[in-house]
């Protein structure tokens, strides 16, 4: 399996993947494909931060990162993260997460935030943002609003509201 930046020719396949994978979840499909389209249309969109996991020329998983900030601390929001139904236990999501973190750190960002399962994202070091005095700009389940410092001490003196840009700021 290879994790790499998305190619424009894979946009349609990713849209179908997003619809299929989220339809199978507890909360169902909530417009994730449309959200990805809105993020791609933003000036701050970085195609190097939209990742796919590919095997035998088939997209197995997808994720996207977009810029956020807490005061002057710059970070990235990860999501949505989607894995083709039936492949959830093949480490596809983990491979996407590790590559996203590597790219974010290499680009100089301090942290990554995500709205996700504390059981799943707790293992690689994501913690509830509220424990660090960080709140979300819109209502979301407190236990699912997670954050991870990419550099030692990057979130020590950071507190306040995490602000999303563009498409994500609309909640």
C-alpha cells in the first residue's frame, strides 16, 4: 500500500469512497464529499495535504488537512478520514494518519486537531483538546474534539478557541 498526495484524476473515486464509507457509519453520510469539494476550492488548499492510500491502482482510503489556528499557534485539522468499507482493520487509516502527521511536521505546523473517536485516535497520542484549555469554535462532543502536539511543548502555552478557516469554519 502506498500513501501519497491525491491526483486530480482520483477526485471522483474519492467522492464515491467518502459517500460509501460514511454511509456505513453510526452517524451516516453528512455531506463529507461536499465538504472536501469546498476545502479544495479555498485559497489555502494544499494538494500535498490531501492524501490517498492506494493499492493496485485502487483508492483504499482518503484524508485531507486544512489550516487552523489557536491564537498565533498554527496547526492543521485532519478530516474527513475515510476507509473503503470492509478494509477498516487493514491499517489503512493508520497509514494515512502517520503520513499526514509527517507532512504537517515537515511543513512546520505545531499540532493536528481532529473530530473523532477517542478510542481510535488516543492510541497515537491525540488527547481531548479541552484538557489543554482549548475549545472548539462550534458545538461538538467534547470527548471527540481531539488534538496532538507535533513538537514537544508546542501546546504548553496555547489556550483558547481553535479557529477553522473557510469551509470548516461553518461547522
